[in-house]
């Protein structure tokens, strides 16, 4: 069993989720947070089964994830 950090975004029309630590594009979506997590979990499993363990990034694993906001004058 391997754990992945997953970013979940809430949009007006639902949730989008994507993992960190994988090569390639893996995305899940759903009408709820739980649906997006379930969908991206299935997508991660499919991605690894399809492309093999080489899609796992060999760098140090992501320890934690932070979301920050910065105001930029345009």
C-alpha cells in the first residue's frame, strides 16, 4: 500500500482531484469531495497498472502540502 498526497479543488460545478508524485496526468472528478477522491484513487490505480511502477517519481516523497495565496499587482 502506498499513500499519495492529493490536491482537491472545489469549483462551482463540482470537485477536481489530482495526486502528487506521479509522472503523467492523473485526474479525478465528482459532485462531492468523496466522489472526487474515489475517482482519482481509481485513476491512480489504473495509471500504475497501465504504465508500470516507472510512473512513480523517484524523488523524495512529498511530506506535506500547503496552499498559499499571494496578491500580485497587475
